[in-house]
C-alpha cells in the first residue's frame, strides 16, 4: 500500500508505504499526527467511500429472477479507478475528519494505491444479509447473488427505513463486491490517539452524561433522534479522538469478547501485564480498576499512574479485540512511560508484528527506535548474536527482519518542482530512513540531539583544562 499526501496540515508533500511495522519520527509540529489521523479514518471508512457501479438491469433481474451471477473480473479491472474516486470523496470530507472549519483542507490531496492480489478472484466468500445471500466458490470468478423475499418481522420489514428495495440491493451488492476486491488490501485499523489518557479518566462521566442526555431528550420530545444529536456533538473532535472516546465508553461490551491473542498467544498478554505491573479489572458496577500484581489493591483510573491510563486502550484491544491482519496505530506510545517500559513496548510491538498484527506508530522516543534497532541487529545467524540475545533475555519471537520495517522522518526538505515553478521550495515531508540488517535504523534527528548533549557535557567536564 502506497499513500501520497499533499497540503495536509503542515505537510507540503509526502509519500510513504506501510510495512509490517511502520514508524514515523520527527520533531513536534512536523505532520506526524496529521498523517496518522488521515490514514486511520480512510481505513475505517473505505467501505463507504468506494462506489461500485451496479446497473439497473442487474438489480431488477435479481429481484425478478431471485438470482444473479456477477463476473468479478470486470470490477477488478476497474479497481484503480474506483479507488481513485474514493480518494476524491475522502478529500472532500477531511474537514470533518479533523473537525476543522469548512474549507481548511480544500487544497489537500490524499491518494492510496494498492495492488489487488492475483488470487483474489479465486478465493471463497459467503455473506448472508437479511434477504440476500452472496456466494463465491473457491476457484470461481463468479459471485452468485440469491434474493429471497421474507415475511415482515415484529420490528418491521428487512429494509432500512426510507430506502427502497432496489437501493437496498444496490448498496449491499456494492459493499460485497468492494469487499471481495479490497478486503485483503486494507487492514482493519485500531487507534490509540495521544489524547487516550484523558478518555481513561473520564469514562464514567462520559457514560453518565450520555445516559442523562438520552433520558432528558426522551422525556422532552419524542421526535428528536438522540443518536443524531450525539453524533452531531461528537463532530467537535477529530475522528480518531472520537473513536478513542467511544471505545473507552464501551469497555463493558468490549470485554465480553476474546481476541485471537487471548486464545493463541497468551504470553503476549503476560508481557503486557509485566509492563504495566498488574492488570485491569472491570466488575459489573461500571467502575474500572487497576490491580497491581501480587496485591489485593484495586485502584481507580484517577488513582492509577498515568502510564496505566495511557496503556488502557491497548490492553483491552490486545485481550478482547485484536484480529490477525489488523493495523494497530499508536500515536506517541512513549506517553508517560519510563525508558525501561519504552524498551518493553518496542519489544511488544515486535511480538505483535510476528503474530500477524501490523503496527503503525509515531514517536519522539530514541529508546523505542534504538530498541527496535537492537531487535533488527540481533536477527542473524552469527554465534555472538545468539549469545548476546540469550544473555539479555531477547526471544526469537521478538526479533525483526529489516524488510518488515518502514521508517520515515518528518522533516523539512526541498520539494519537487511543480508546474509553473522556476525553483524548488522547502516544505515538510516524510523522508525514508535507511534500514540495514546489521546496523539497524538510521535516525539522524535523534543522533544529532544526543551528540549535541554529549558535546555540551564533555565541555562542562573538560572545558577548564
């Protein structure tokens, strides 16, 4: 997947690709969060943005005959066009994504390119909706759509209120066809924004305020739709922050499920518990607690450390939500973490990558980047590497290959010439860092800062001589 960005916040122009582990480094106010938020919301909403052209004849035939065979090859050929049109729609909603004043992103561009897998036409797929079944058998390029009229249920018929049968069929056909084409290209995103610590503190207040608002609306005016009002209020926040608030508010429902990590890799959860020094507890009374390891103490989020609060979302995601192929996005994972825990979270990210979860982070942390360096540099066959790894407690499941990692530095640089320009201008962009299997990641911005500090300290110590 290749992403191109232009005139997005402070970023003048940038291009980057996703790896199994993608890292964006850089100083403050260089565009890291803009990049993260824009990518997250597209991956969350691509189903709604991609339009699949369905002819009226296809729709009417499915209603009349009860069955329709659709050749997917014709839509695969149009994949690039459909995706380009979706990116155009997404550019129009960037104001909403960032909760910005209308017109803020009028000159912004956001483009994604993906390569549709060659075997996508031959994979099996079965989807059942209330009155339409979609079936594609292994090795077949045809999607068989079966329409079945059903009786009304007590809550009304199967149609969405206000949507006619033909429109309903067109909507679901489009969703299924786009999913068949792009489902392996776009990972399911989960984000932990930099504002996650505050959401952890105020989750009970958010629930209380929401429930009280719903009760008052219901008593005051039956014609008001509470859901629309709540969604309208949430537009004051960028989409990822809204997602954090909603996830934190719904932890009771989240905790009813088990992730594939809980089922297949419980050792990852043990590592996470070691990092926070305990575990989270969510009794039936809606109060969220942190339980330090080896004690009977239960601390509320207000009483707990800022590190415990900043890792809350990730803890519940790992235990209850994570699926293979996901993209875990963490804005500044080093928030409130001691350097030792910054090293631990780097190793946790590597573990996740190696069990099938892609990771995307923005960071200022030299500790995280250098620990990831170590995991790359230790991944070799030389005897001394095995010895060093064993002596320092590194496990094979934590080691990374250089080709799994993409690193970009958000910084100012010369931009390519645009039409009508006579000289190149400077602007903020993303510059790919070199990653060597033996030497690791080259991150000059961190090295320059550390070298400056070391020089000053050397002058203090030896300057009198």
